[in-house]
């Protein structure tokens, strides 16, 4: 079996976690969450709770990652927990939905925000919707829709794929740069808003006049807002994909996860509080670009351009991080003959999984052409959280199957923390499936995103038996 070199240290690991988590969500999600909650204190609580739940997931991932420090991440974990078929199903889902849809969706946001600075070409509305691609009971897809944005998103993926094919070290260095820029940019945004003195500290505690204090409404609103925050924190699992390329994995995997997530929680809370300082919750919840609106009050029209630039930096870094890490799942599957053999080859010149990287880029391109940002991200998050629940349950299985194995890092709070995480994951999946189906039936969406993700995942089942038969 071919092996990749261990070149990534602690701060490269931290930067990958930060880069995978911080994308465009912090520039958009707080307004939606404010509309759901109508309370700044509840909004703050949601970010903290979602961060803690994500930290639980990261800690679970850290114990399993240190126990099984091999490239492939959750693919390797699930193989040891549930066997070859379930591991394959996760690996296939990662390729067909989770990783590639995430990469495509983030690149899509990068391309869309580029239009703040110059207009990208597109066809007329009549041409864009002339020939829909229809999947019965799933919805309609328009390949020619928003072609300029889609083309730029594809180009971004191809550029970062090329960088990561040529050098893991260069790809890691690019990630450290982008992660550092994103952290500094958010710190600047928070500092500029609070230092201006133009806001009102009472906004941080004053609820909307329409705030409904009934327990049932608070519960449903909190759950709805928490799902958005969990999506914003997503990405903490990517470090496990490259465990086989991290130096001193017993120290650097948990260190990278905990430090990286801790930084993200702090940045999300401070940034949301900065928005609230400038915008009362009633104003904030009606803002389509909350970061631009908040910074406009400080810097004028130039603030909106600065926010667009921050989004470009954030999404570029997140695209690179996901391309670097996620291709390793395809690589691991191919090595074990559960995927097309050529995707498991190590490039003889650059010593990187180049074929897996290009294969990933090709499918991400297809997803961009058939989808929109909302479709891609909703589909990816839904399928991801199904497997997150199984990952948390799997720690019980490994504790039983491998009781005497050396665990350089052991999850504190076992078994309570995994149980809490499983309950949250299950709630997320159930609510998302209900909402997607209900929105489609009411005509609010063209596609049942979660069901489309399940359909793509199911296609992997007959392919598994094909690869098994071929191997036999």
C-alpha cells in the first residue's frame, strides 16, 4: 500500500480546522438566526450551544483519530466500527455529496460575491430556463442558469486542485495564509465596529417587541436557529481525513481540533455581538447582508466592498482547505479497491494523491453546473449529520471492540457527551427532512435537497457490489 508523508504540524492542523469551518456563513447566517429568535441573548446562546456541540463532535473525532491515525478519516473509522459496507457507503457519500457539494457550494459563494466588483456574464432568463433537467419527485435543474458565476466557481476549484496536486506542503502553506487572513479580517471587523462607538450596548440585551416568550415557540425557534449555527461550524471533521499526513498525530489531532474550534467559537460570538452592537435585533433580522449593513454605519459605502473582499478571502481559503483534505477519502477507498483503481495512485513526482484530487474536481464541477448554493449546502449538511450521529455511536462500539487499545487521547465526559451529540444530530436530520419536503410541497423550493442527497447516496449501493465482484 502506498503511503503519504507526514508533513503537517500543530499549527497547520489548527489552520485546516479554522479554514474548513469559517466560510461565508458568519457574514449571512446571523440575520436569519435573529429573525428566528428575536432575542440577542438567545442568539448568543445558540452560537455557544452549537459551538459546544461541535466541540463534542471534535473531541469524539479526536479520540477515534488518535486511535486510528490513518489517512481517510471517517472512512477508516467507520470500517473499524461497522465494517466494510458502511465504510464504503460513507466514502461514497463523501465523494458524491458531502465533500464535493461542500467544495462546490463554497466556491459558488466566492464566485457570486465577485460580482460585487465586476459583472459576470449570464444568459437571458428565457435561455436559462428553456431546457430543464427533471428528476421525478426530486425537482428541476437548470444547467445554463447563472453560467458566469458557475464558470468562475469551477475555475477556482481547478486552480486550488492544481496547487494541491503539485505539493501538499504548498497546499498547506496556502491554507495557513488564508486561515490567518480570515482570522485577522474578522478581528478587524469586530474591532472597527466596537471602536467606532457608533452602536448601542443596549442592543446586546434588548429583545424585539414581537418576542414570543412561550416555551413551545422558544424551543422550536431555538432548534431552527441551532441548525443554522451547526452548519456554520461544520468542517471540524476534515482534519481526520489527513491523519496519515500529520506529524505526531496523538498530540496534533486533538490539539488542532480543540484549538481550532475554540478560536471559531470566539470569533463567531464576537462577530455576532458586533453586528448587534450596530443593529438592533429588529433591524438585524431584516438585513440581507448583515455584515455590510453593520460596517456601512462605521465606514460608509466602502464598508460593503470590504465585506465582499472578506467573503472572497474566507471562501477561497475554505475551498482550498476542503480540496486538500477531502480528496483523501477517495484516495483511501481506491487503495482498498472500493473505488476506481486509478484514483488511488500517488503521483510519482509530487507524492500527492493527484488522481483523487482531479476526480473530486470533476464531480464538483458537475454539481456546480446542476445546482445552486442553497441546494448544494442543504444537501451536504443533511447527509453529513446522518453520518455524524453514526460516528458518535461508533465510539461506544470501539470502546467495546478495542478496550485495551492505546488511546493517547480519551474523550472526557464519556458516555454523556456522545449521547448528547447523537440526540442533537438526530433532531437536526428529522427537522431538515420535514422542512425540505414541506417547502417543496408548498412550492417554496424547486428541489427536495435532502431527498436528492439520499438518492445520490443510494446509487453507491449497487456500485459496492460491482467493486466487490470485480475484486473477487
